[in-house]
């Protein structure tokens, strides 16, 4: 019971964390692109766009960072047996992440936020690139740790039958890591570009700053199209790698109960196929596709759940080695089908760009605004597929989840913590969504009214001073506040 | 020196670094609601730590991750034993972390007040709970032979742990107030300076009690450790310097006081990492919790490369934002209605120049900073 609760808690907190992570990674990169455009072309529209999307980035980073803290503590809090057992391998990448990536990200983000008028343009641009690079580096260490749970490498069995790290490079040379990490980075770029596309499309539909938001729509599509295609390709290669090291994960994803020797079909949908139904009714079977997805060969053999179960029982002793077939089957399809739809959206956008009708094509803009919801569903499904598919193992072949939880933590403790997290996360999620929508719809600030005030001349514009914006800006200070720059960059900063 | 001893020392340094650096931003976070007379003051206070707090918090993250990697059994026992306290700490970190970003995002007094209070409460709870946790390591908890905690939540609230928490909160207040004297001007500055002196003299008996308890109370004899005496002297020095408006010295001394107060826990702990009150044989020690030497060797290489660079760029960030903050004068072109972004940018560069003047003023002051 308490292990189940601990799993629920870890699953909800990490899924929630990963709603924000890909937005951060993707948007940091895109904001860096925008600021680069400003630096090179000296066109103020790019500066305003960089700050506009920078604000959205920061709203996300705030939650991404604090929910990441939870993840780091939870290993020790809820999974003390696991932590004690594998800490010398698994803890290493986490500590490296802090030392080599997270310090960089946090410090330079602080400098970037407050440094718009303190640093030279070039130095300020360098800061956002450091942030963008550090977010990706950070993901690399986390993925190296996670991949070790999927496919443990680089260790020997020490005394007490405990894995001991003996080759740190193996962690970063792990095929599951190489494909999985690439997949995550691509998915993050897809996520970031869809957020940017959705916001741009919303503004284009309302004819607000068409010139500027057409540029971000184009940039986001230019990033989206190749990354979604690559993500699908890399994802399917990851499937082959996992088919090799975690065949049960793949068999369950296809609800394949009995081994199939070659030309295995892939079912688009199926009815049944759950725990007690070993002969599901396949709808729209696509001949040979499963063999290709799982092995890269049309005549590849795909092991069935029953055969694998028998093999594992012999190897690891009695027990159930089958993950939830329902979750595997459907999360794989939700992820893949949504990715395909987003790929089509990218093609549609590219076609609209080619016909110079991007800002006029009503349906495209409408769909592009709402498509952003799909990407979060897709990311979540991807993680469910890979993490639920690892069960019953917490570390494949080495330690079972059922044996990994903290003995001293009671069911009551976890009920309390789960409730606290749910309350905080729901509240913060609502606040985040509210702010993202509000700041996504905010006016960009117009250059038409203002001339080109990039440099010192900025103060000349506007209808005069507004005394004491700070003190008097209490409740009802006026709607103009809304149109302001990021409120965290008020006039009196440095 | 054995690698695992090196990592114990490094981890102690990370906790000390965390509590000195975040200590001042915790202090500012707690004080800002009271010291600020109006919204501008609050902005000045928050912006004085705005660029730094997140980078400072990474010290905590790394301190915890280093325990995980270098002393897995310590990490496993400590975090599972402290379960509900760690939960509270996480909640505090969460509500405080978002407050910086969200407070100014909606122009509504209730919204702002909410995040103002999450900042105050979070800034209080974090040093307090970290103090309780570190104090408990030294005081000891009921830990059984398997390294599992056998007490309840209330068992975590040991008197010494609570006093350590109070000490760290008071020292954070001292650090925060002396830091603010270095970053503000005008009325706000005068108020902060008075308050920092008061806090300084409150901190002296608190730290005196703490060092006596650490030493005598936990049975290490009567001859004080140099580090205990050092912590106490530093806090007395900070109080004295704050009273005589030697602001730079006051901040420096407060930082040393915090460093000494946290450092002494680790000095007293050595070679244990978590004392068991059940049986001394069950004590978690450096030796019985450390990772094998291969892991420690890899980590040593990483830290040797990373830490100097981290100090360099974090130092640079403090250098970039070294100036005092000042509120815009009444009637100066702060922000122009309807003008949107550009007016903001223009006014910012204006404020930038006045901050330069502030920086000059800073250079003229007494003290090392």
C-alpha cells in the first residue's frame, strides 16, 4: 500500500515537473534565437519579442525549478532502500548536474533578467545562450541517471550484492541514454516551438503586431518541422534499443502476448488485450510495422509477453514481470499519433509560409493556437510509456520497485505529503496557466507610436512623467500596467 | 586525506556556502514586509536579491546531491527520517521560489499580498527547518541497525535542533539586514541600519546559547572549539559594527558568524554524519555511508573543475549588480502611461545612471565591501 502511494506520488510529481521542463528548454533556446536576431540585425522588434517570450519563459522556469527540487529530495524521502543501494552510481549524475549545469543556468538567468541595461548587448546575449545551453546540459545528466535505471551499465557487483560504479563514461555512452536524451531534447524543442507558435497564432488572428508575430510564427515553424520529424525517427530508434534491453516494455506496448516470429503487424487500435485477454481484436493491423519499429527489420522477431514472463521467472525467480499493458499500449499510441498530427501541423504551416498566407489562414491559426495542448499530452504519454514500462523494476534486472521504498515512512506520511503536493501543484498550476495566458495575450508594445528608441533617446516618448509609479501603484493603478514590460524589471533596478 | 573525508569537508563547505549566501536573501525576504514603508521600498528590497537568490539556492541543491552521490546511506536515512520536515521544507522552497517571479505579475493588492507573505513565510521556514535538520544530525535521532528512523514527526523536533533553527533564522536576519544597508539609500537605508544593529545585539545571546549547547550540552567538554569562539566573536563584531554604522564590516562579520555557526556542526559531527540515539554502534559515519572510491574520485575531478569556475561566475554576477538600488525621485520619468515597453526601457537606463552614482557613494563608504 505505502509503496503504491509512493509510486503515485513520484509519478504525479515527476509528470508535473515535466510539464514545465520542456517549455523551459525549448523556450530558452528560442528566446536566445530572438535575441541573436536583435543583436545581428539591430531591429528593435526582435528585442521586444525576446523580452515578450522571455517573460513566458520565466513564468515557467519558476515552477520548473521548484518542482525539480521535489524530485531531488524524493529519492531519499520515499525510496531510501533504492538510494542506499544505487546512490554511488545514480547520485553521481545528479551531483554533476548541480555542479556543471544548474549553477550555470540559475546564475546566468539571474544576470540575464536584471542585466538588460547593465551589460553590453554582446555579453547579455552570451548570458541567454549560457542559460539555453545549461538547460540542455542539465537534461543530459538527468537522462543519464534515468537511462541507468532502464539499462544499468558501467558497474560491477560489489560486496552485499550492490552495484558499484566502475566506468563513468559508460553512463554517457549508454545507448538508452544517447537515443533517449536526443529524444527528450527534440521533444523539448517541439514543445517550446509549439508554445511560441500558439502565442504568435493567437496574436496573428487578432491582427496584433502582425509584422512581429509573423516572424515568431515562422521561427517556431522552422524549429518545429525538423524537430518533430527527427523526434519521431529518434523515438522509433529508442524503441529498437529498448526492445533489445527491455523487450517486455515493447511487447506490452503492442499487447503482444505471444511471440511473433517475423513480419509482425502493428495495430492502429485494438479492443481488449488487457490483463486477462491475451487475444485482443486488432483494428487496422499494419503488416510488418511492428517488426520494423521493434527491430528495424521487416522479418524481425518480437518476443511475446508470456514468453518473456516465463524467461524472467526462470532468471529472477517467481513473480510478475508484466507492466500495465493498457498503459503501455495506449500511451505509445497517444504519443505517436499526436506526434504525427503535430508533424502535419508543421507541414501545413510550411505550406502557408510558402503561399505567403500564414497570417491570413484563419483555420491554421486557430488550430495552431489549440495544438499546444496536444504537446503536453504527448510528452506525458512518452514518459508513462518509458517509466511504467520499466515496472516491476526500479532498476531493470537489479532491484524491484516493491523492495525499494523507505521502510520508516508510513502510509499516513505519504497521504499527508501527497495531499500537500496536490494542493500546491494545483494552485500553482492554475496560477501558471493564468499568467501564461495573460502574458501570452499581452500587447507587445508598439514601435509605430514610438519611433525607434533603442538607444538613449527612449525617454523622449510618451505623454510625460508619471510621478511615483511605485508608491501609488496600488490597487487600480490603471490598465497601463498590463501593457508594461516585465514587472520584475521595474525602472529602479540597478 | 582520505577521499571520503575530503567529500565530508566539501559538503560542509557547501552547506556553509548555502547558508551564508541564501542566508542574506532569506533575511531580506523575512524583513522586506516590515522594513518597507511602501511598495517602492519593497521593490528595492526584493530587487536587491533578485539577481542572486536562485543561484544561491543551487548551493542547497548541490549540497543535497553531493550527500546522495558521496554518502548514499546518509542521504537515504536523513531524508527518509526527516520525511515530514523535508516535506515542509519543500513546501517552503516552492512557495518562496515562485513568489519572486509571480508577485509583480498581476496588479492586484490581494495577489501581491499573497506572494509577499509566501516570501516572508518561506524565507523564515527554510533556514529554520534546515537548522532543525542539521541540529538533529548532531543531536542524534533514533536510528536502528538497518539505518532506519524509528521515531515520529515530533521526535524530529529535538530541543537542540529547534535552537539551531532559531539561531540560523536570527543569523539570516542579521545577514539580510546588514546586506540591505549596503544596497539601499535614503530613509529605507536609515531604517535598515537601525534594525540591523538591534538584530545584531539579539543575535549575540542567541549564538552564545547555541555555542554553549553545541559544546557543553552535547558533552564535548568545556574547552571551546576555536570555531565556536570564532562564531561568537564574529557575531559580537557584527553587532558592534552594525551599531557604529560600519556596514561593510558588519556584513562580513555576520557572514563569518553564520559560517562558524554552521561549520561547528560539521566539526562536532566528524567522523559521524548522523548520530543514533538508539545505540552508538548504529551511528552513521563517514566510513560506513561513503560511496566506493571510484565514485568519489570521479566526483573529485568534477568538483575540482567546476567549483573554481562557479565561484568565478557567481562572483562576477555580484560584481555586475554591486550598485546600491535607489528609488526614482518623485517626478522623474519613471514610466509613462500607455507608452509601453520603450518608455520602460528608457527610464531604466535613466535609473541605471543614478545607480552608478550610488555605486560611487558605495565606494566612498567605510568597510571592506
